[in-house]
């Protein structure tokens, strides 16, 4: 079983002690997000876990777990979200410099092939336009060269929670573009992202996008990726699309062990927090 840790909250950043205790006990109890009274018990025995896929914005608190409990006993890789926004879009994150250093340190410990950079979500607004993103993406990609081999991009999805949470900025005259693909310069923007990734020796893929970007050189990818696990660990896993994810999501089947509405990073655009 592939365990997703987690789409619902940032376990490495905020719950490293809890996860360490679960590993020591050899089990984790997971509530059904639609029925909290329904609780499943999942084995964390190395024999029962095909791999962990970790999602985080800050791996620093989790490094002791990686070194002492994971590195020599489990298969895993990290999806590390690193975006340039900070306040007011991101209200409770360490500085970009600190998070960048954390990613670099993680990569040094486990290898650049096991750290996937997520430049996600791409928010197009009058404060964060195409020019803004090209400058920030170039700066981050330059700093991350040799620390990751892949970057995943996606544009912000305007869920009801997201729209509600961004309203405070709209009241301050921020203007968000919910359909950036109709803006002049959209395809050239994607082509330049691809060129930047190429210059810094990174494969670039998209995540769950309704629009086909392949004519820009950016192919659809998957975050929970059995092909990557096969390559990293000489496995022979068979791909099966996760039916519980969005139609355009290409992630393989996994079991998520997180809980919604528990992340304290304070990102206004987050889909997982009320």
C-alpha cells in the first residue's frame, strides 16, 4: 500500500512527533473525512508499506524522523511545495530563504531524485502576474539546481473555500484571474517556464490541469507516481489511477492518513482548511 502523508495537512511540518510515535507503534489510525466516527487502523510495518509519499512545505522538523526511522527501513520520496508569495497569501510560513534551505538539506540527506519541487499553485493576479512568476521561478530554480530533478506546476483551483478565504484580499483591491488561460501571453509564459526548468536540469510536468499544455513541452504528470517508485527502488508496481481524485489527476491509488482542517501554515488559497 502506498501511503500519502498527506494531501489533507502538512504532517512533516506540523505533526512530526505524532508520526514518529505512529512509526514506533507500527500502526496509524485514520478517520474517514466524511464520517469521523469511522476509523481505520493501518499497519506501518515496513513489510506492509509499499512506500510513503510525503507532502510538505517545511521538512525541517521532520529531518530526525527521516534520518532515524525512515531512511534505512522504508521506501519514500517527498513532494516539497515551495512558492514565493509569503504574506498576505501565506500568513504563517517561515521565510522563503528558510524553506529553501530546508529543501536543500533534505535533498542532501536523501538524494535529489527523491525530492520533487512543487511550484503550486500558480496564482495569477494583478500582484502576481506572468512577469512576477517568471522572475520568482527563475530564482528558485537556480537555487534548486542539483537539489531536485523534477518540478510540478499547477494553477490555482478556485474552490468554494478558496474563494471565501481570498475575499479579504479582494476587499483590498486584489484581482485574481480564475481563467488565466484566456489571458494574452499564457502560452509564452508556459514555454518560458519550460525553458527555465530545462536550463536548470529539471523535468517539468503539470498536475491535474484541465487544459493540455503539451504543445508548450509541459506534459501532464502525477504526484503519487508508481513509475518514479519503480525507478527509485527497482520495483515492478502496476499503475492504477486513483478513482477518488479529480478526473484529470493521474496519481496512482494511495491511502491518505491526514486530517482536514489541521494545518497551521495559514495559506489563504488552501483547499484543505476552512
